[in-house]
C-alpha cells in the first residue's frame, strides 16, 4: 500500500502526511478510499494543499463513520529558488506574497459545510517553505514557462485547530458584550468592516462572509447603505440548518 496515491506528491504534502500520521500508517485504505494516513487512535488524516472542492465528496463520505482530521497548510513565508534546465541555481529570493489564516476561505468557499461536520477537525498548519522552480519552458504561461518542481517545508510555526462551529468565530474580530450564546449584543459588521479589521483583501473578506452566512454562523441584520450588515448567530446552530447545506 505504501505507493498508492503518492504520484507527484510534493515534499510539503508528504511532510505533513508523515507529521500527523502514526508510524507506518500512511496511504491507508478506508472503504473505497485511500487516505493519506491514520493515527494510533484511528483518526483519518487527509492533507489538502489546494481547494477543498477536489476532496469534498471524499471527506463527507469518510466522516459518516470516522473521525477525520483535514490538514491545510498556510504559507507564512515563501522562498523561491529558480534553477536552469541543468539544475544549476540561478537565483533565490523571498516572495513578497504572504498568506494568513483567512486564506483558508480560498478553499473553504468550495465546501462551506465542513464548518458544521461533527466528525471533522480542520487543522491549519502554519509554515515557511522553499518553492523550487525550473526554467524549462514547460510551465504555465503566467510564469513564462517556468515549472514549479517542488514545495519544501523549512519551518513550522504553529497549528490552529477548528473542531466546532464556534471555533470559526476566530475569523471575525468583532466584539461581544457578553459571554452567553445569545447574539443580541454582538457587534454588527459589513464585508468592508471585516476587510479593514482583519487587514485582508475585499475578495477574501467576501469569501469569509459567504461561508459564514451559508452555514448560518452569521446572520444578516439589515443594510448599511448598499452593503449587507451581519452579526454572529446564536449557538448552537439549528439541526435544520446543518441538513440544508
């Protein structure tokens, strides 16, 4: 079983797979699926470095009868190494692009229901990586033919664990006047407010709001000019909302 599903896996994917799985429990067959790994307690490990739409059905099916931990890397710092066709290093630089925890919603927008699934734990792994590229003329036209050969983790900072619906309120940095589950005293906000408060782009703030509203974690309260206004919903969420996604 050791080579099943490993074709073209990056060093980043492999490193996370082995970090979270028990020794000799990688590429484990569960029903009709091959999973990245499994812990000693039986929890299934899945690593996803791109959007969740590609594994949405797999995760939903696995969660029906299993505990699943979905690992998603957040790249805080990226160093780019460019090599020529013969493998000689041309240059190395630090990418100006940095991710933050809100980049989760670039993927979560394809599977909002993950926020509500009781058997699913979503874990953000905050990392630094080296991205190895080769100037071989075979890559994307956006990179002028340069191929991304590998992504190699070089530093691990911390993990953020999202297990319950309320854990996703981490992404809404707005105040509450009490500690109860009643939402009467929650601060109202718009997409623009979230973009400014979290220091993220408006499109990324829109994705966050979309997921939160789709799952019932936030509710619309009205409008502020032409913009919808929201606030956190009362918890626990109704079962009917969970089933309707």
